[in-house]
């Protein structure tokens, strides 16, 4: 997969050279074989657009109506979690590694299979169990062309997750996921990729963003190419929002009827402060939106928003649904209590040295960087059970 993306980046660099001349970083000067020459700056929106127009645009996603599939469990009673599957659709760059660790922690507390398994489908590992790994719910919806250009987290050799496989599970099943503001998710994705593939100049940022397919999150979590936004939201027991992470987790705990202590976490990754990748290399720090080149800001505020039309519709509806659940379940006091508990737990369970060494090499994690230092967080189980009004 890395090889495919590297080829894509090299093609972009070649394209940039032929369309806009030499590309430089903001404060650099360029050197040719015959000496030093003046750089051509590429922040101008017209120049960037001319370059981007030479890339094949992703196909427009056609949305049609479909019936909402039945059979998934949305409301659980106390104790139901002990005999239910949890399917978490792990959308890349939505706080998904942290959420994967939370699902695994719930599994470990309720004897569900899969807590310590990277990719194991519940019916193969033994139901009831969990799924908390990357993979589009209807991967065929993306098509081979998309995978070759954007790649990460869509298809896997085991063909999981899969909507038909979800429906075939014998135990009651709860399905949920997390999404994110489309612009911030897109920016996070390119900064995550920088350390692996390329140095980000204004031109390469623009071209990376331009090459992204439309409605990436909606397409990733929908169960059918014909599903509407409302039908997708109604299919899930919960869709959380990264920008409201802790609020979303409290709704999850109240829905699953589990103590808030089972949802305590350390962040697996954080591009706002910089972090180590899986090979121990420093990731680039994602700057504020206001510090992006003006042409990039303009694109993200205009054409990008139009391309992500259904992602924004999804994001708006999910936020409204989250508001309604919090109000209906009267969760504001629980949200305040969880944030206080989380702050104390994160202070006690902080792992020093992770700025120099990847966290999974320092403390126990369920898998990779999912659910790290869970043994420390387990110390809060008693207080979590005492706090739980819905258990």
C-alpha cells in the first residue's frame, strides 16, 4: 500500500514541476545544477487549480433511497452487554485508535472475545465478541481505482468488516462509529501521511486535498451504496463526534449500560501536539486552519465542501442526534462527572517518556496502541460502578 501511495506522490511532484515550475517551501530558496535561481511560489489559487485540474477527479457519488435494515440492537438493558456483540466501524483519523482501545476495554470487562486480537471477527473468535478495526462497511462501494489512489483502511484480505457478516451474527449486535468535521479530518490525514511519503508544500497540500474522494466518511460507514444519510444514522446504535468526544462516550456508556470507568482512555495519537508513528518517528504537527496557505483555505471552504456535501449532511444530523440523546437521557451531569473522572485518571495513568518512545513499547496495551495502560485505568472500576446510575 505504501508503495502505491509513494508512486502517487511522485506523480504529483512530476505534475507540479510541469505545471507550476519549481515548488519550494515557504521560506526556502531552490538550487539548480547550474547554480541558484529564483523560486516560483505556488500558493496562488489559480496556479494550484491549473495543476489540480490535470488529475482525474473522483467519480461523483450517486445517492439513492433505500430501506433501513432491521435486526441490529440499539437499546440495551443492564446486563445485555454480557451477551451482545459490539461492532465498531473504525473510520481513519476520527480518534479511532483511542475508540478501538475503549471497545477492547469494554470487551475485557464483560468477557467478550476479541479484546487482545488485532483483526478477529466475532463469529470466528466466538460470539459474543467485538470488532474494532479499520475497514469500510461496504468496501466494494469504493472500487479499485479509489484504493489505488487513497488506499488506507478500506480493503483488507480478510474481507472484514462486511454488512452481510454483521447481519449473519447470531448474538444481538450493537454497531457504532465516530466521525469528524470533514475539513479537520482531511487535514489530519495529510499530516499523518507526511512523515511516510512527502514533505508538505502549499502545492502538495492542495493536490492531496484535491485528490480526496467525495463523502469519504459517509461512504465508509454506509451499509449500502443506495443508503441515504438518515438511513445510515438510523442503522447505528450510536454515531459519535470527535469534536465532542467525551460527550459521545458518555452517551455510549449510557446506551450500553456500562460504567463510565470502562471508557477511560489515553489518546492513542494527537496531531495537534505531534506524536510518534508506529515506527517511532516524529509525526508532523498539524497547524491551526488559519495558518494554512490562503489557497488551501479557499479550497477547503469552497469546492471541498461541495465535494463532501453528504459528509456535512451526516455531520450535522449526527450532532443533532447526539444533542437529542443527551437531552432525552438527561446526561449533562454524567458528562461533567466523566470529564472530572477522566482528568484524574489520565493524570494518574500518564505514561512518561512517550514523547521519545512509542507508548505500546512502554506499557501494556490491548493491541498496538489501542487501550494502553489499561491496568492502571482498571483501578477506577469500583468508583465507576458506584457512579453508574444505569447499570
